[in-house]
C-alpha cells in the first residue's frame, strides 16, 4: 500500500467505508475498530450517541457565550446561542 497514513488517503483503501477522507490522526486499525464499535451500537444506539453529542456541543457553545459575556443570564446566553444558530442558517 502506498499510503502510510497520508491525510489524503481514503478509509476505503483500508477496508473501511466512510464518506469523508480518513482522519490524519487515526491509524487504519483504530479506524476499523471504531467503525466496528459504531456498527455494534445499532440504529438506536447511534441516534442516542448523536443526541448526546449534540447536547454536549450545545452546552459547550452556551458556556462559551457565558464566559465571553459574564453579564448575561443563562436565559440570555441561550437566546444568544439560538440567534447565532438561526443566523448561520440564513442564506448569504
């Protein structure tokens, strides 16, 4: 195999199906193990993990707003987050 974990190498070249290029910081063996673990979760498990990750991202974003703007209440920080999300969905 030509690669040696090139960042342009696709995971498919290593027997792993992905829609995006192989992460540059992950060996093919680690990626295969991760893919197998994700497949074992099944649809419900993958949905649960996705929801948990989404909630974690939202929490971190709101905490970041609170750190940058300590004068805001929790409710104001949440409104600011929603405003940022809506703004990011608007056509440019």
